[in-house]
């Protein structure tokens, strides 16, 4: 499960626009991207890799954001 808050923070800190994420990942629409960011659907492995590269995340940061485990 993606940690939405941490992902948004990483995107903001990297100064990345959503357009750049769409282009890097091949995601076709803002609605689809927002759905993935908000955990309505899951990112694919290639999308995670592209976003991590774009935002210059360490492997630990990537795992913390994209493979977060939330207690419910």
C-alpha cells in the first residue's frame, strides 16, 4: 500500500510536476495517476521504478513509500 502523504512529500521536495510523472510512467491520465497515489488502484513495478528514479529516492525511501504497511 502506498503511503500517500510520503509520496506527495517526495514529489513536492523533488520539485516534480505531475506531467513529468505521467510521461515517465506512461500513465495516460491525471485521474489514473491520482487514483494510484490515493490507493484506489496499485502502481505497477515499472511505474514505481520510474517515480523513484524521477524523485531520486533511495531504495529505503522507495520501499517505505510504496510498500508501506498500515495497521488498521
